């Protein structure tokens, strides 16, 4: 499977003049206790592009996403084998500081989940715990993060209001701003629009597109239209394996694997 | 009788029996209030006992109980919080966790007089603290630990897991996550637990019997290494050890003790209700 999956020519790698990879995953396996959730994954994640991971529930795409910033570490019995290289450094190496890793690889979750605090404090939390800034710098970080998340104009007059007074779409953009505030290099998004209405969803997709100029984005989605619309590369997961991984237009137009075709045409899954 | 009639009858009968539970509580409170309210006065509350305790007030005992309640809070708080945080946030399935849980269950089951004897041996004699407010507070603190730890642990576990996940995903350390995103939300619940524990401690006689309580000591304590009178022990003494004691003084003392304990419980209840209403998740 692997040579078909990673057809270098179709992926447009640096050798063929394509983008350079930010993350290299090599022979990666993941276990919850005795259950193997991911099998022999090998794939690059390209810098400043959007990579979508699709597949049916329980196929391992969220597990894979959470493996990229080691959020699975908190699950008892979770175990990883193989390498995940971020800028060439294995994030599973013993000397890695996970708090540092998570600052560099941020995450946006499925349900908008702001802290029950003010809008300002939500965005400021990350920079504060990372021990950075003075008040004035902090205010600048908060403003620029909210602006980058396309929320500043809507909230600039009520930064002290509770984040829970925002509507779900705004809350999700606040969560994105909160992630941006720690200046990550990679942003992982775990079905970020599944709790949003179609208008808010398009808002977030626009935002992702703009953010991909600066950030490497990996998004897990159940929504195939979303993957087709909003991503540059798409990986199709099935029972813990990566079945096919190609440029998004090609994967959707001419899938190579029968499983992929069955899934994206709605006959399987 | 049809099934439906039996059904209705069962409901009525069960409700009536349940209502019976309320009766003893109401009866005890009313009985004590009725018999004790007559002696409650400024003088009764704020002067020392006189004439071998057959006259005068309860001030040294009342103040002693207040001191002991504060002392208990100070003694129990750090241990209980640390233990609850360990259990709720760090505990893995390991030997330490099993020991801690076993210890808590056992602490909860120890009769209060055994705490009193332990306090005498450990704090009064071995640590050489003497019969003192410190020794009594430590003994009472130890006794309240199980209640406080379990309510604090519950309060911590009630904080949504999501807050922790998000905080960690932003690069916060475990401790920063606990300190900034878990403890603030759990604090009202933890405080409720402490106050409930104190309510129990304030009313206990056995643990203070050998560790702090004075039989008759009209002067107020001058330091935490002094003995003090305390309401529950004073009540015991004037009810059983002093011949010719006026009944009204006994009931008056019982009423004040009851009010102290009930007001602590009331504060805890109000706090919990307010916290539930304010909770935003």
C-alpha cells in the first residue's frame, strides 16, 4: 500500500518543485493498551498548506491528530512507536519537553470550548502561562491574535465580557485566536466546524485559508465537501491505516483505491 | 384492590414514612430551643461561668470552640487540599494511590474517642505540645480529613475535563493547568467541604477530651499552647459532673452549640447553592 499511497510525483514534493514538509511521519504505530489504533503510517505534512484527514468514525484520524502534539499522552495505556519528525526533530524522543511541543503545535477542538472567563483572559492565558509578556505586549498579542482570527472587530468593545456570551461561531474563532496567541507553527483542528451552522462554517474555512499563508494546518473532518473545498492535501484513513494520501483535487476526482472511491462517493463508511 | 390502587397506596405510604425522618430533627431542635431560649442573654453569651459553673455564662467555652474551629481549618486545609489534588489530578493506578485511599477510608471509620487517645499520645505527649489548642486542633483536623478530602476531590472532578485538555494543549504545565483552570472552579466546592467538616469538628467532645478541653477555666487562653474550655465538653461537664446544675443553663449551652454547628452547615449549603447557580458549563 505504502508506495501507492505516497506517490511522490502526485504529492508535489520538493524534488518536483512542490512544498517542503513540516512534519515527517515514519512507520508510526499507536496503541491504546493492547488495541492498535494506527498502523505503519508514513506521510509528510506540508508546510503552510492545509492537510485534511477524512475517514469514518473510529478510523484513527483523531488519534493521529492528537499524536502530533502528544495530547494522547494523557490517556492511560497509550503508546507510540515510530517517528514523528517536526522540523526534523522526533517529538517522541525522550528529551522532548511536551509543553514546548504543544506550544509549537496548537490545537482547536471539536466543540467551541472557551474557558468561562473574559474574552481577553481566554486569549491571554497561553502567553501568560508561557511566562512571556508585560501588560502592554500582552494587549498587543491579544489584539493581533483576535484580528488574525477575524474576531477583533466583533469583540474589541467588550473584551471584558465573558467568552460564553459569544455565539458558537464566534466562540470557535475565539478558540482559534487563543491558539494563535502562543505563536504556534502548526495548528491541528479536530472537526472544528461540526458544532457550527453553515455560515459560521464558511467563516472558519475562510479563516483557515488565510491562516495557511503562515501556518501549517491539519484538519480532521467528517464533512467531505469541507475537505474538498478547504484543503490542499487529503489523507483517507480506514481502520487505522492510511489508504490514500494525495493532493485534494486529485484524490476526489480520481481516487486510486477502490475503498477511497467507495467512501467519498458515499457507498462505504 | 386494583394494581393502580396498590400503586397509589404504595406511593402514599412510602412518602409518609419518609416524612417521619424530618420529625426527630424538628423535634430535637424545637425541644432545645424551647428549653434553652430563656437563658440566652448578653450576659450568658459573653461572661465567664461563676459559682462552680452554676451561674454566669459560657464565653470562655464559646470562644474556645471558635478558636478550635479555626485551628482545625488551618490544620486540615493544606493536607486535605494536597491529598485531594493528588487523588483527582495526579493519581495513577499505583501503590501510593491505593495506600492513600485505604488510609482515608480507615480514617473515616475510626471512632472519635480513638482520635482523642491518638491526639493525647501523638500531639500532647510525643510532640510535647501539652494539653493545648494546637494539640486539639491537630486532632480535630485529622478527624475531619476524610470528609474534606472526599468533598474536595469531588469538586475537582466536577471541573470539565475539557478545561484541562485545552490548557495543556496551549503549552501549560500540569501544575499551571491545575492552578489556573481547575482550582478556581473547584474552590467553592472545596470550601463547602471544609465548612461541613468544621461543623462536625465544632460539635465533637471525644477528640478534645484529652487534648485541649479544660474542665473549668474562667480565664481566656493567651496563646495557642494554652488549654481552653469548649462548648461540647462544657455541656458534657455541666450535664453530668456538676451536682445541682440548673437545667436551663444546660439547655442554653446546648442551644448555642446547636446554633454554631447549624450555622456552619447553613453557610456551606448557601455557598453550594450559589455555586451551582453561577456555574456556567
